[in-house]
């Protein structure tokens, strides 16, 4: 059953970025093509507001989404009807993410360069954010938690949520998503899905009470990523999120059953999900393959899992040494990197490119999706090489404050003037001369 999961033998080869890109490709996602396909929708929302949002829901999803703004009564009803055990689980998740977010709040600084010459840096919250919570193949109350909590901890004043309407719920958002928003005290929730949500956040839709925001965050499909690409600059974005991915680094001490379960758990997200095992043990590959055969039989999302595992983005990768596996991980830049080796902590110290790192056999990626306290909105598609996952820092801006008195300015005046003259910007120097 798992014979379609390819094994890539890289033993004896020099590990380079080019080799990793060629031999361990990701799923084919053409954001550029999606940009062109949704550009008319984005422009129509800019000019026509709610009308194209309503029409696209009717045309693509076959649903009526009015009123687009979720009422307070809807939110309260969803919260009252939330199953008690699920409410408890969500409250635990909220508490843990909030605790980690508070601990991760960056601290300001103040540097006195000389008497009367002080440069300080402070962190201030972005004033308004739009948080996108996807629908589609699953319901994601966890995405509400992961987006809202760090924004609240950062001190964002205006938080809005957009999420698709569901045909099964009469065109309204999934009740669990609404209940989670209510649990967090969010009142501004809009029934808008996909790229339309990003455009609505960017331009505002005054007739439904939605005003333009400064930052849009949250995962989504390729069309959501395309909308973010079009509108970046008008709004800040977290990232162009793509299909989920897991890379596992393991040696012959790893539990093959655990690894198989982890690969399956990520594969069930999406047919384009990437599930990659990198190891120096041929016997582990055989054992994991057999475990996948055994475990996948009972998974409810078997068809989706097998499609993901048989795609070009999923593979078993055999290498000569753990050092080579580490090099592959750093070149690949996985969204989720699971390290299941004899000394996972030592290996993790050599990793510089990963969205989140899961250490050892009892830190599965699915824990991070819900209750670890970490954030599950992470960079995909190799973006972990240069960007970070969502966190309290996402919702903050660094500001510098320059505070010099006359004596401190006089101390460096000649140097300022010398550099200004060299750059042929004499008026810059004159602005200093006028003060001394």
C-alpha cells in the first residue's frame, strides 16, 4: 500500500541546497497563476464592497452569507452550545498559548551613548489586524486561538476575524469557530472566505462595519496566499502559507510506530501535504513503511493520507550520517521538524531553519497543533529559512526614540557635517549647524 512512497538514496552525495531542492521537491503550487485568476475579484471588492463578496459565495459555494457580519446573538448561542469537554480543551489551549506569548514579549532597551545622548527602542502594538480562519476540509477552532491570543497579548486594539460560511450550517461559519471567537471575547466576525477575506481586510467594507486593517494573518489555500501577495504593501502579512509539511530526522533508536503516526497525522491535512523522513537507517525505513501500511487502514481520512504520501512532496530519504540529515533539514527549512534521535537536544542545536522543532518521541507535531503552548501558524515552502512562525512579535512594531541635548549634538556635529558633505546633502549638515 505504501510502495508509492518513494525512497531517495542520497548516501555518498554532497548535500547542497541545489540537491535538496531537486531531490526533495515540494508539491506544485503556482501562486503566480493564482494571483492572475483572483486579481479581478480583489479589484471588485476594492470598488464594490460587499456585492462581490456575496456573489462569490453564491457562485462558488452555493450559499447565502447575509448578514456578512456575525451577530452578537449568534456568537453567544454558539458559545452556549459548545460541548463542555471541548470548551475545557480550548480553555487549556488558550491558557497555554497566552502564557508562552507573555513570556515571549520582547523588551525595550535604552542606550546612553554619551552624557545627554540616548537612543531607545520600544515595542508598540499594530493597531488593527484581520485574522483569517480557514474552512474547507476541516474545522479549525485552534487557528482562532493561535491567531487571537498573541494579538491580544501584544495589545492590538482592533481584532477582526473572517471565516468562510458552511453549507452544512446554512451559510454561516462553523459553530465551533464562532464559539471560540466568543470565548476569546472577539465580537467582529465576518462570513467571508478565501481571497475575498484578505481583500476585504485590506480595503475595508464600510457597509458591513469592516474598516481597513494594518496586518492580515492566518493560513489558507493558494488563493489566500495569492491575495496576500497582491495586497502586501497595503497591508502587512504574516506569510504566504502553503500546504502543511513535516520532516522527521531519525536514527535507528527511533520508534517506527511513532514516526508512522506522525507522518500520517500531517498527511491527513491535505492531499498536497508533505511528509518526509530523513534517516541513516535502512531498517528504520522498512519498519516505518510497514507501520504506515498497518496504521493507515484505520484512519478516517485514508484516501487523503494516501494521496499525500504518494505525492512528489513525500518521501523516505536515506543518508550516510546524521550530519547529512541535519544539512538536509537546514536546506529544506521545514514547517515542522521532528527530531527523534538518541540526543534530540544536541541535534536541535545544529538546526537553524525550521518553523518549529519537536524534540524526542513524546513531542508529536499534533501536540503543537493544539496544546503545546507554541503557535501552529508557521512558515511553509522553505520560508523557515528566512522567516518566523506567528507569535506575539508578529503583532508588534519596533520604534526607535532619539533623545539628544545640545551638548551631545555638539559633540558629534562635525562628524555629521562631514558625512553630509560627502553625500552632497549639505542641508543635512546645516540642520545641525543651526542648533549649535
